[in-house]
C-alpha cells in the first residue's frame, strides 16, 4: 500500500494512504522496518515529510504500519543539522514550491537569510516566493525597504508579496498561489507562519508566541515539520522556525549558479572558473558596477562564498 508522510518525529511517523489504495486517505502511525536500509542518504533523518512510501500493516487492530520502501523523490530541500554541522537534515521532499515568510520588523529578517534560503531552493530546483508579513507595522523606513527588496527580487524572477495577517491583507491572494501545489513554509520564528495556518485551518489552533523582547527573535512554536491538506486543494508543510540557514553540499565554484542574475552572465566571464571576486574580464563584476546586479545581492554572494568550507580530500 502506498502512502505519504505527513509528520516525522524522528522515530515515529504519521502517514496517510493514497487515494487509490483500498484504505483511501486513512491515517496511520508508522515506523521504519527493522532491516530497513537507505542507500546513499547521509542525513540525520532518512524519511522526511512529503516522502512517498510503501507501507504494510503491522497490527490490524492497532492501526499501525511499517514503512518498507521510499519511492524515489522528485526533489527535496535540506539544511545543516541542528545537532551535527557535518550532517544535513532533510526538511521536506516532493515540493512544488517553497515560500519564505519574512518580516522587516518584530522580528527582522536579514537579507542574508533570505538569500541563503533562495540559494538552497535554487540548488534543489524548487521555485520560491517571498511573503513579507506584518506590513501593518511598517513605517516609512520599512515601506522604503520593502519596495527596494521587492524591486531587487522581482527583477531576477521571484514573486514577492506584502501581507498583514493582523489586518487580513493579502491573505486571500496567497491562498490562490498555494492552490493545488505542495508548498514548504519557512522563515524565522515569529514571522507569522503559524498564524497564517490558523487562518487556513482554524480548527488546528496552532500555538503562536510573541517575539522575544530581549532578543528581537521569535520563540519556537513548531517542533517537527508537518504537512496539512488545503481545503481548496494542495498541501502546505509547516516547518520549525529557523534562526539560521546554513548551506550544505554547495561548493564555492557552484554558488554563482544559484544566483539567477549571475548565472546568466557566467559564460561571459573571461575565465571559466571565475569566482567573481577580482579576476579580470569578469562579467558579473561589470554588471555590479553598472547596476545590473544589485550591490546587496553581490555582497550576499561574497558573504556566503566566504562561509563555505571546502572539503579537504
């Protein structure tokens, strides 16, 4: 019987049988089969939310099942494991798009965090959109910053939206973009992910917490990634609030390919291994100088480049 993983707690999983199975849409508690082996996967979690799996009944009376196979993933997205910086943690798999909730105030989402998220999505070929929530808190400074960021990211192909869950502005527009798609929701704690889900699923009553006054950072409310079926079609995957977004398995030489505005110019550089720092004949540096590439994005590229530690072979 085929099923989809809706929640992972590390040792136990919640799965839902596929519509074409003889137990259509039934939810089960599941565990990995004892001899279950997953080749070529070095993540801290071998099975992730969004995985398509094959299951078999373990105890008919208790409604529990064992997972005996993972069906090949269409894609997946990872981050550095919070427990081991040398391992990666699969956040979710089989995604149609990723949605980053960002805020310019209470808490403030840095552009570096946004760019790291976009780089990761690009690396795994997952389309991204950025939603700036809490626009009801914006004053002139935040309004100017939003317009600046919107201009930068829309120019390179990303959908950017403004939203205020508090004032119910932009919520319906966002629902339209989620319809019939599997969407990963991500962002710092306190940016409004749980509040948005509570609007879509009022019966869930997900816990929300205010931003921590002394740190300016949101308090964690979601412990494990979990997928929900949208009433209008499609699915969303809620993830624990991220304070940092460390990249995994991206080399210095690859990084420029995950900046769309740089990717289109790489073949115009004089050297095919150009790192776009101080090499002569660099088309990317020229585009920065002429304003065709935003300076802030280029600074993000350099900052991320410097943070990448190459493996010693």
